[in-house]
C-alpha cells in the first residue's frame, strides 16, 4: 500500500542492545513513504552512526529530544534495550507523552515491554511474543496471537518476520492522523 508521510516526523527510541534490523527495516519503509525518522538514544553511550551495510542512523540523545517535535513513536525490539528503557523514568515519560497526545506508537517484539512499563496497554489488544503474555495481561492488556495488531493509535508486532505488515499498518495510522489534522502532523 502507498502512504504519503511527507512532513511526518517519527522518533525511534532505543537504548544499547536494540535490534538494528528492526530499526533499519522500519526506517527504510518509512523513508520511502516520505517520513523523517530520527533515532533517539537513551543512556550515556553513543550509538553507532551507521548500522549494518553502512546505512545511516540519525542519532540524538533522549535528554535533548523534544517529544513535541515528533508526530509518532517507534519502539523496536531488543531485550537489553527494552529492559533499559522500561527502567528509565525519562524514557517512560517520553513514551507517555505520545500516549497522552494519542499519537501513533508502533512497538515491535520486546518494544512492547516498554509500552507495558509506560502504562500503555491497559484495555488494548496487543501482539507480542508469547513470553510477554503474562506481563501484558497483568498490565490490563489483551494479548493476541497474531503477527500484527492495531488498537486505536497503538500498533504492535510479535516479531521481525511481520515487519512489512507492521510498517504498513503503522504508516496507515500516521496517514490517517495526518489526514485528520491537515497537511502535516507536525506543529511547531
């Protein structure tokens, strides 16, 4: 499906140990649709400026990121990254700002753990690895045994094998919000 994400700004929130494939595959899809995707890194460590095959990863610090400058949020997988973000008050506040503003949020695999920690799954259907089922249900979420689930502005994928379907659904959510708010989601 073709999406027009021109002028849409997406933050990809990561910490050390994130899944580069999730970031690179998602960014490639979203860039083709016209979106600007920036990797926002939590923690003191500097992430590599390039990923696999030398593809660039924009890299700004979570401490310097202004959530109002983004229209949507992407939470890739990676157990170490998800664990770190789930324990970071700054990261959780960043995620909650997107939840409160009802901006599109996409989470892949372990990225769902960050949504749980930010209190973002209560009453929502969520696709995730079966290992996260208990955590999701304890937080009031409704675990679904599906590759991708969309519930309001939250899109989740159980694993990387569903990345194309996930990106298409996430882009559709961004397109719908863009259409509802005019020519651009972003407002300065």
